[in-house]
C-alpha cells in the first residue's frame, strides 16, 4: 500500500531568499522564474519569496515612477506566462512573491499569489503600513483599508484583490488544506489579518516579509511567530528579504521562520538556496477540533474570497522531509525538573490536604517503583517530613530475582526511608489452596494472585500506619492495560500515571543527579535490568523469567503510537508511515505492524481499568483519567482499526 504526503495532510513548502538587484525588475523576474522552475521539479507545493522581491524592498522613490510601476506590471504578466508554458505538463504549484500593485491611483504593497496551472489567483495588499524610525512605507504605499473593491482588472482578467483571501487545496478523496496570506509587518498589528484568516478556515499562513536584523531581533521574531501559531492553531511561514537589499541604513535579515502549533520547525538564514520542508497541516486541523472553543467567537465584518483548487502531490510518505520525533514526549518536554516538580507537588498537596505524614509504596527493584520512591523522597523533603514516614515495602515471590531484590533493599537503605521486606510466597500458596488452584499451572490466576496479594499488603499496611498507598504504574502501562485489575492497578494516589515509560529514565537521572555515588551505582544497575513483572518462576537467581517488551513490544514504539494517536490524533495508517520513517533501520514494517496491532488491541479493550483509576496528576498533553483527558467506552469495537492495520501488511 502506498501513501502520499498530501493524503496524510502534508504540504511541501519551499522558501527562497534570492539575491535581488535593486530596481532591476527584469533581472529579478528571471531569478524568480529560475527558482519557480527548480521548485516545480522538486515536487514543491508552495514556494515563498520575500516581500517586494520583484522590485526589491529597497526601491524606495522608484515606486513613484510611472515607468517603473508599468514595468512591474509587465513583468508580473511575463512571469505568469513563462511559468504557465513551462508547467503545462507538470504538477501544479502555488508560488508567491512581492510586488507593488497600482489600483485606483493608489499603490499597494502586495503578495502576488500564482498557480503554475491557473495563473495569477490574487493580489494580497498589505494592511499595516508602518512609518517610524526604520520603516517609512507610507511614503509610497497605502493600507488595504483604503481598498473598497475586492477585484482588479489585470491584462483583461478579473483578479482577486483583497487581504481576505483563502485558497483551498482539495484532492481526489476530499483531503483539504486551506492557505491564507499576510504581508510582513501585518503580523505585528494588534489584530493581525491572520487571526481572522484562521477563524475563517485557514490552516496555513504565508507571510512574504522584510525584517531588519539587529541584536536580538531574530529571537524576538521567532517568539512572536511561535506564539502566534500556538494561539491560533495554525502553521506560519515567514520569509524575509535578505542581505542583498540596500545596506545604507540597516541589514535585512534573510530569515526563514516556520512554526506549527507553537513549535518551531525551521529557523534558518540561508540565501540563494531553496529550503524544503514538509509541514503537517493535518495536526492543525486536529488541534482546532480539540480546542474548538477558540472558534466559538463569531468574527463579523469580513467577506472572504475563497478558491478551490484540485490538488495532488504524489510524493510518497517514505520521502517525507523533516525530522519526526522518535520520542515525542521527551522532545516536547522543555524541562525534566519541571516534570519531577509536577509529580512531587501533586503528592505534596494531597498529603497536606488530608493531613497524612506516612506513605506506603511497593518497591520491585524496577524503574517505575524507583521513580515513585524518588518522588516520595522529594515530596517529603519539600514538606520537611521525616523520610522514615516513607514505608517502602519489597515483597519477593516466585519470580523475584536476587538482583532486583538486592537493588530494592540497597536503594531504600541509601535513601533513608523505612525499608520493609515481606515475603509473600506463603500467603500466595495459601490463597491457591483456598481457591483450589494448582500452583504448577502458570496462568493468569498464578500471576494476578501475586499482584493482588501485594496490593492487599500495601493497603493493610497503610491502614496500620495511617498512611496512603502510592501507585507506581506509568502512563504507557495504563494505556496498554499492562496491569492487574485491582492489583498494581489500584492505589490511594498515583504519582507515575502521567509519565510515559520512555520518560522514566530521564526523570530518575534528574532526581538523583545530586545523590551519592552509591545511589547512582544502584540506579545504573536498575537501568541495566530488563523490564519484567517477575511473576513467573525464575530459572536462576539472576535471570528474568519474563521480559515485558518481548511480550507486548518495545515501549519506544508504544509511546510513539500513544502520542501520535491520542495527542496528534493521527490515523493508524499515518502513524505506521511515520513509524517507518522515524525508526528506519531499527524496525521493519512487519515489526511495526505487529506492535501496532498489539497497541490497538490492548488500548481499547482495557478502558474498563482506566475507568476505575485512582487520582493522579496529568503531566503531559494527555493523561489517563476518564474524568478528564480520556473519555472512551469500555466496549469499543476495534474491527475497523484492525482492518486498517491488516491492509498495511
């Protein structure tokens, strides 16, 4: 099965900051034509030039000259005709460049929006005409607010002439991506045009701009564009005029900045070279649905011109340009310490509110309980409570290895908590006898009996010391249902439920960076120990009888699936292709499909467990609570999802 980038919501964007020749319209037009041709051959969907790139931004009083403006008009038409001829047997592409356009004896600073198949689609006039110490555009241009008519006659054709202009690119299966435009400083208005563009359906904003480079100016502009794209749930592409503009007063930045939903995708200063980036517009659409309250406000007073264009880009997903995060939770986390602080603060508030100074936690010698223990230690230190109030209990049974048991005991001792060792073998064997279960049958009853016995011990011990049981299960295990119902599934407050498995080691490292070398050595050995529930009889004292990732698949894949399905809201098919790109050389297509099938089966058949979860804190963009983040029925029919997976094989 093949899948194209456009079918999966991607647009291939090309940006170019060309060398400009101030006032030489003919030479600049040929440069534009050259780069448009190259971009068509690169399978680009949209090519963006800077502001006034046909004339150069620095033409200044040449804009007053009748011959100069007439030649500008002539060469806009020339570019259009040359490209129409060149592209007649090639795929369609939208290209945008800047030029002065005269209308009604007024001159406007415009973006020329052109299709390689359909010619000029529209002129987008600038609204925010600045006059200050650096910019004096009002000397030559008027604001779009002066424009009373949304069309202009251009070489015997009616062309759209309005800032309120949206292009809808639509393919054979009705996949649609909507694009709007604004010019340079329009972004810095109190109410930028792009806000109303987005409220009227635009997914992507193209800005042909010209920014001045001074100390700190690029960083400031990046921050503005990132925040604008986040607040308005859109993609934003800004391309500035470059260093070949006049330097008599200042330097133009030549900066290309691309942001998507608040995340910076590109920030480069490259001139005379086409920069290609694939932008995921589907995530914009998904985000809008997720936060649709943003669009509850009706925006009045703007009539939009909208053009539908049939669109195809047959570039395959395997050729996707740009980095795809293998560890999306980690790559979207600005501070590991902040994660630890959220975990600790949640527990801190709970303990203060209920007036409890004791906690009880089960320690297995694995990653999850280690992290939960460190959160408890951190919390108790913040509250100035005695660490002996942390009752850490290790409960060895049939599958417990000496390695995990020893690591548990050593870690508890070194951290200064109350260390308790309760062997539960006799209690479990008695339970087998009570329910008439053969101790030599290693089935689900054999495994879950141990998990539930441990929970009973923890709960009863918490009653004994007037404390609460701290849950240790992670977000990944909870989504996959990799927990015993009313066993390790249950606690009185869970500190790890918002933490994906792939984040656990990162947080442990942060939490122990100031500990002594003995603790760090214990942690290193815990890291080196495989992930296992240790519920089946061990073969020898140091081996693991079960390896979780060999049973359900690697957690790095599951966390990738969880993030892209529940945060980005991607289809199973798109997740598969992104997985192929991200894990190229690590997992083949069969391996990804296998784990993806496990993911779907486990996630949707285990919602009943999540519906009975203890309280916990949400840490990342998603959580586990059916009261807030994850509202699913327990009886979802997954046949459609499984059919989609089988079609990938």
